C-alpha cells in the first residue's frame, strides 16, 4: 500500500512434426489498441480530498453493478469528498463507500453515473507469463495504458497477490489489471521502489466477495477498523533456488525456445507474408505453439533462480530475449489478423511486421556486446546438463584446429532437432548440393542418426570429393550423391 516512498503504487509451416506440438487457441485475444478502446471508457480517475492532509489521485473502474466501481481501499481511505472523471471528460460525484476489505486493500464505491459499461472479470488465477495491461493515471497522466506480464502469483502476508511487470506509478492505485481479452484480473495495489516494475495487484475475486447490496455510507461516516498502515515488511516469497544442473537445463530450454521462435517467424514470413494472399489461411498454428512454449519458459525462469552468478546473468538474459520473442510473435499474429480484416497487407499490418522485425533484432542482439554474458554462456555450454538438452553451435561446423566457422551451409534447422533442414533458401550451398526444405537427415556416409554438425563436418572434410547422404523426403528415403565443391562459401565473420 502507498506509504511514504519505501513502496510505490503499482503500478514456430512446422514441416517436421507440427502435430506433436500443443496448440493454444488465442483467436479471441485483442490488440492492445482494442483493449484500450474497450476498457478505457469504464476506467475512472479519482480525485480524493482527505479529511486530513493533502489530497490524492487514484483510479477506479466500473464493475459489479450499475453505478458501482471497484478500487483499492487505500485510495479512498480517510476521504472527505471524491470526484470521478471519465475518459470522455464527464465528472461525477462519488457519494460514498458500499463495502470494503481493509486487509486485502479493496473497496466498492458508489459513483453517481448510470448506464456506464461494466468491465468483464476473470476470477480464475491468470497464467504466470501471460500478458497484462494496466490503465490508470500514473503521476496524474490520466487514462494511460501500459503492458507487461503476470510475473508471478505470490503469497504475501497470507494474502494472494498478482505480481506484474506493467509500468505503474502513483495514480494507478485502484485501477484494473486486465488480460489480453480485456477481462479484469486484479486491482493495482502497491509496488516496490527497489527494483524495476515490481508491482502487485489483489485478485478481482476479493472485490467480488464484497457485499454490493449494502447501503452507501457517506464519506464523513466512513471509519477504518484498522490502525494506520505501516509499510509492508513482508517481501515476496523467495524463489526456489536451483542447482547448477537444473539451471543449465532451464537455460538450454530457453535458448532453444528463443531461436526456434525466430525460425518459426522466418517460416511464417516465407509462407504467409511473402505471398500476396498468404494471410487467407489464417494464423499458422506454429505461432500459437510458440506462444505456448515461450510462456512456459518464462514461467520456468521466474519461478526459480540459480545461486551461481553466471547462471543468474543468463536467466536475466533469456528473460529479456523471450520477452522480445513473445512480442515479435504477437506482432506477427496481429499483422496477419489485420490483413485478414482488410483483405490485404495494409500500412498498419506492414507496420506491425516492422515492429516484429525490430523485436527479432533486439532478441538477436541481447547480451551480444556484454563480455560477462559471453563468458558465462561459453562456460554453461560446456556443462553436461546443457549438452544433454542441446548440441550447441549446430548451425555451422567449427574447425577444431582453428576454431573458425569455416563455411556457410545455408539451411536453417530447429535448434532442438538438428536432423531436419527446415528452410533451404535458393542459391545456398545446401540448395546447390540438392537438399530441399523439409529434408530430414537419415545417414551421412553410412553413419545413422546423423545431425547437421555431422553433415557439415563431412562436407568440410570431403571438399572436392563425393559424399553419400540419405534423407527422408516426403516420408520416403532418398539417396543423395553429393559432389562437394573444392571451395566452400565462407561463414561471415562477426
């Protein structure tokens, strides 16, 4: 709750086995601008004149029943008079308190406005890692929207709290935290200054538990049954501490998820975006599958933490990367939805694709210029736990003598499954050798269960000679007799 300044107010067409991926239908998710249009008319800025001391600014939202609004108790505590301002400029008196739960910091107030849209609510707990939005009046900037994640569900002082990462400041108190469907999840309650976007909301279910049938108590007759609030001394529950092996597995999984998301976006570009009418088939299920995987990995990285400093750095890095990957996928989905709506690639859809590309660039560049991150990742890649989860550097062959990335093969492959050539662009070495998109390696010179690194090593060692490779193509085995050129295309130097 708001006391002094110790605390502040809060705030991957999958060509190789798509059917095996869990698909989540998110077709009802709204674009941020549509969420704002739907929610903002029911969000109200409160100007509170206190019985003693300076007045304050907060937020309420219309819910429960006509003429009633939900807010945080501390916003209206000790109020002498309260005025409500809607986003269209209309102002109404808030005549008093209907019911409150001081311990949970939630209240229902009576607003002398009728016929206003009541916001839908979702009383179930949100998924950790799911998107969230906050609308309110941070430091007086009325009807402002911000977005982020449900970072975790905490138990603080015996009460459930939704930790969220949407930026929030004084004035957001009492405002709604909504999901990607525009449903209210919680009520902004408090935040921690000693960190970035460490904000907390109480579940909307606490407000639904109040009695909206009680008569309205005028402000001058409202009394608090609790002593003056002290800054909360209970910190969010400590996250589980991970062993180095468990942390390395989590890092490997996040690494795989991120790069496979980039490949999924490339596939979508080829099969949907690059085709004039490619959007007509709707959202590729691959993108929804990746959304599910991203959320799962973000949840894993936020529920537990390693103790070893290098692994802690890599957890933070991959949370940043997955955040960019998540937003890139959302931009891609929104662009396709927009193209479907207007029957073509409008300027707005193209702008969303540009935002997606920027997010992918941010993903690729995250940590690339930080020496400590590079050293930490090189160390973790050597661990048995990481090696069990992923074969590092599978996209190229590294000369064991020189350490150089010797040539550009040109095919893209899933990070987790290094046997499949998912994309083989025209003009690349892989294309000239006779590989096709969707090929799955079966053997290289008789070596079964071959992976891309094995193939690339064989190509490098057979320069100017022949190489026998067997692939699975359209569910049939096909023998490829490769003639390896004496000169291989160099891998670009960083």
